[in-house]
């Protein structure tokens, strides 16, 4: 028994090493034998109707992946009587379901949206056979396991085609074949857009020669190993966490960023700077691996999480330009750099393209924080001199990282972001720190999510949440300038003429229920750290541990009726 156990351990040790020493496959190697057009669709139409000039059908089709048949649920819509209509794939996000973007249908597109999450509570959903139960996004609930760099038994991944990610990409390509098979569709004009995890799998589709252009919202990779292990690009000092053989294989063959050198579709990425889909600076780096001549661009909403409402009309302009061939204006990439001014203060120099068509330039800065999800981006003032914009970037410590980038808004409602710039000011020369701490926090609506400016009695300016479901949040408390001093209490003003019950929570998962009493005057609330507790009952030790604060309504309350103002740290 001991002999056999030893042999087993030695065998597994070398099996563990094989992927590390073997030549790792790239995305083209993985997909070279996959034919998305192979096999009968076995179309089963379960809904078909024309309403107000729009034809829509819902159907199940067959996809053939790794020798197994999968029944994929699809929705399709097009204008009645359309001919040679451009085709658009609309891909949903994590745990989402198929949804037709009717605005594109009304604009003349033939739109398809397919299900790959396979959630049964929707009634109609993609049905994975037993062998591929890892395709269900609620796999754990159904007794399966999602597969990325490890197999369900904990062993290392050895074949990229075993992954859930491969399955979802293969289904998407099959859905594209089904779109091309529709009689109304012009196969030479195909675009795609994917939201959230739909953005994550968009990069594989962008490698498909049948697609002219893609727009990926949020997802761009850099999750496996990087976000999952907290390996941030600007950790200071850097983290040295070895990659497992399974991670190396997944990152080489399946990760979205691995597709970059092989992409041919014009690719646009729209993101929020604080979104959880990996570090946004690594997302920007992805485009450095694109082939020369392949068109790409990106726009990053500062302080955005899973929202891009401030990025203009980018998606529509991009798809119409690169799929339909419309002569929309789109600027060339801007240039930028951080340098020290004559006094040693860091500044960003920005040179955008087509300055005569610029409507607005906003430059942002962030101090120190390596984890993009926890960053607070400040708006900084800009000065224009001819074709160049300059912004001073004051720092509190010349030996900590300083980050900056800009958003350029053009007159045709397109928005593009400059490159992500990062420096340690002391390495640029004789840098000086001119920024100082402040207990008065900036309170503008732009610094809070889903918020709008508001004014209460007495002309005091504040902000209110505009989404009662989401509430509002801000990461400004993580900025070294406004981080809470030890022992401080949080104080703020509020104005509300109807009583409301809210929840104040932190990124450390401590929270407190707060009662907003009604009054015709402004009121003040002070909250000590010890008043907050987590789900285990542990108290928040100190506000200085907090980087983000969220305010949302309790059941039956309406946070949109409350105006907030004048957040500050009150020391005893």
C-alpha cells in the first residue's frame, strides 16, 4: 500500500509540472477545430408574432460542443419585411437572460440575444446535458461546479475546452451562426455588444472573422489570478504569488486578455474606473497587444462601478461607424504624461486629438490605492493652452503612487479616455508634496454614485440619490486627503420633510440603521464608529478603516426624498 501511495504521489507531482513546462496553447489553437456552422439547428420556435411592425420569435436551437448537443434558447427581432438588415448580437451579463435591445431593432438592425446562463426560473432557458452541468451559472445550486483553472475534484486544469468559459464562448459563436442564417440579415454587416460578463466573452467573439465590430461593457479579463488573488498592478511593494499550472493554462488559452493579439474586429471598451471586473489599468493595457491596424478605443467613467451613463453615445456611434459604415466622427487617441512643474508639483499634460471639436475635458487624479475597486478619483481643474490641457496633481507623499487620466467629451456625444498614467513623483525628480489633510469632505453629487445635485432650505447645496433601488455610495473616504483621523466621528447634514429609514454601510461590511426624521429645516447627524457592526456583531473599531460608504433605503423607504450635505470628520 505504501509503495502504491508513493507512486501515486510521484505521478501527480509530475502531472502537476507538465502544464508548466509544456508549450501553452493560445486562443487560435483552442478554436482551430471548432466549426460553429456544423450540424442542424433543429430550430423549435416557441413564440412568433409581429406587433407594430416588429417581427419577433423565440426559439431553441442546437449547439454542438465537445461532441455534446446543447439546446440554446434565443430571442430574435427585426422590422417586418426587412432585407439585408445589419445583424447585432446583444449578450447578457452574469446570471442574466436574453433581452432584445428594441432601440436597435427600430433603427433597422436584426437583433439576437441568446441565453448562456441556463437559469431555470425563467421558464425558457439554455439546457445543458449532464456532462456539461458546469455551464449553468447556478451550477453549485444544481450540484455542479463552474470550471476555470481547477476541475471539480480540485485538480489542475489540463484542457482549456473543459472550462465553463469555453462552453459559453462556443454557444455564443453558434448563436452568431443562427443570426446569420436568418433571411433578413446581411452577413457582411455584423456587430455585437456584451454587458458585464457578456463583455468578458465579447473578446473571444471579436476574434471571429464574421464580426465587424464589438462593444464590451466592463468585462475585459484580468480576473482569474489577478483579481481573485489580489495581485494588483501597482502593489507597492509588488506581490509575488506564483501561478498554478491551471492558472497559467487558463491565462494563456482562455482569458479575455489572451485574445488581444488575434482580434480583428473594431473593439470598444466601456467601463467604470471602480468596476469589479479586474483592474481598469490592466484593461487599458490589453490594447497594447492588438495588431497594428486593428481599430480600438476605450472610455472609463470616473468613480463608475457597473455604470457608464456619463460616456455619451459611444456604443451606438461605434457600431454604426464600423458595421454600417456611417461617416461618424471619431477622434484619434490622445497623448498624455505626468511630469513635474518648475516647482516640483506633479502635473498631467494632455494633448487630445481634434481640439476644435471638443466640448469638455475633465482630468482626474487618484492617490496611492493599488486596488482599483477601492480608489477615489478626484476631479481636478484644467488649464488650456492652445492644443494642450494641463492639470496640477498635488500629492501628500512623493513616494506613493499617483494616478491620472482624462475624459474628453466631443460635440457629437462621443467620449474617449486618455491612457492610464502612473508615477511615483519622487522618481521624476525633486518632487514636493503640497496637498494637506482635510476633515471637510467634498460633497458634490458627482462624487456619489446614482446621485444628482439638490438644494435644501437656506440655499445649502447638497445631493440626493436618484435610484431608490441602488441608493448611493462614495469611495472618497479612501483618499488620503479625506481619510478619517483616528477616533473621529462621521457627521453630515440632511434635509427631508418625510421620515425615512436608511442603512449606512461600509466596505468593511459594518452597517447601521439610521432614522431620517422629518423637518422643514436642515438637521445634523453624528455617527460614532462603535455604532456600526457586522453580521457577526463585531463593532467597527475606527472610521479610519473605512474607504467607502453606501447609503440605501430600508424596505418601504424612499432615499430619493433625502438631501445630504456637508460630510465631515468630527474629532472629539
